[in-house]
């Protein structure tokens, strides 16, 4: 079966959960023998793979905000025609609109005879989602049971939605128990986050315990989109200013996603300090895959994702509690190694082939 994913913001190695999950899912589908294309807006990059098709009728600034897209699509006819033509040219059997807006779900420009699916990665009940659902996609797919519950709570009929978790593209063996013990004793705390206010990094730095004796390394990555102009630079500037006053803390630039598992594998633990619910939790899943325990707020899908492979606390307890949970876990030798061993077992379900099979099962029999 020929499958296409439409995600205008997709770029190779984009430091964002949706983009990375689609890259991993497409790779899993190809491994099962199903050609998988990704359709994105221009401009092209020198690292574009052959399976990434750039639209000639639409180019996005970097970073882009939704208002940019609304302005560029005042007349959607050229983009609709190009997308429909590409899907027909490549004989696509199933097209997946990866988002209501950035995935063109609200336009749904599929040629006749092509099955459609809509992905919903973030909680939204606004006009674009309503328009996307009104296009009657053959299947609606989301990333976690939390999303099914949350959208239902907000008044969306999710009874027929399918859950397909995000996939992890890169796999790395976890450290040995002896290496993991060394990390527990003296390894760094490593954190990876997109430069977004709700990732809670500034709050985490404000609450930093000066008694912590080990290094803390925080990667803040810039994506090709943001919620308002200058958002990412503002977040990075604030966090860098806070880190300058903290001897043990370093703010690092974004890194290639293929390097993230090794970076997290070399950590004693990681912290996911998001103050809004994680609908899946890619970074946490990456950490689990290499046996690195996760400490975070018990929001969204994160508690179900992490389980006994870390520690969760209430948001109301504040960032100081995250640091206390972290130091408590590092000081509990038995509990720490139990969490480290549990992580890879939980992450096995997110290998690309396993997620690709779940996606194929979820979209089997979708109508055109």
C-alpha cells in the first residue's frame, strides 16, 4: 500500500515530537514493505531524502506561525491542486493529514478514490479541527488514550478514534548495570526540550537547588514553527540568563535527533518539566529506551508512559518538588535500578515496525 503523510512543517531531523514521530512511522512502514512519502512545504534543504516531497506552491518562513500559513493560503486552490496531483501521480492509496492546520486536514485535498486519515496530536476543538472532522476522514488517529479522554471531555465525539503511539526512530542499547550504577552515583542530569514556554525549563531553573553536586545539561532546540514571533529566542535568552547564575547548569544548543538517545543514555536521569499535558512524550520515551529514569509532572500521557520507570508528581507541588524527587530517586539504589530496567521494556512497544503495524491495523478498511 502506498501511504503519504502531509505535514507542511516537516524537515529532516526537526526537533519536534510530531515531525520525529512521522519520520519514524514512515520508516517503520517502509520496513514492512509499504512505500511512505512525506509531503511538506518548501523550501527544500540539502538533507532532504528522496521520500520527502516539497510543494512548489507553498514555502514557509523559518520559524513559521499559524498566521503565516493563513496568509499564504488565503486562496488554497494552488496548494489543493498540487497536493491532489502529487497524490495521484504517486498512486497513493492512503493519505494521512498529520494535523488539522499544518497537515492540511481542514482542506483535505485528496483525489477521488484515495482513502484518508486525520491525525490529532494536540488537544484542540477550534474551527480547523471542526472543519477537518467535517471532511469525514476515513479514520481519526491520535497518540494516546489521554487524547481520546481529553477531547471527549471537551465535547468531541472520539468514540471511533484509534490510538497509535509515536514511534522512536533511533535505537541504542542501554548502558550496562555497572555503567548505570556509575551514572546514578555521579552522572549528569540531562534534559532535552523544545524552546517553548510550557516546557517549564525556566521554572525548573528558578527552583534549582544549589546543593545539587552534579552537572545539569539542558538542550534547548529551535523548531521550524512557533506560537508567536520570537517565542523561541525569548525562551532561550531567559534560560541562558538564569543558567549563568548557576554554576552546575549549562544550556546547550539543539542537536541531531540521532544523537539524542546517546545523550540521554549518558545521563543519571532526565526531567520532563512540561507544565501543560504531554499528549505522548517523545523525549521521555527516548530516555526510557536507553534505561534513563524520568522525573516529571503527572500530566497528560506521561504517567502512563513512564509507569515504574521514573517518578511523577503533581503540578501544584512545583518545580522544587521535581528536584527533590530527582535527588530522592538517585539516592535510592534499588528503586533507581528498578526504574532503569523497566524503561527499555516499556519502550519496546514504540519501535518503528511495531507502531507501523498498529497504524496499518487502525487504518485498515478506511473509506475514500
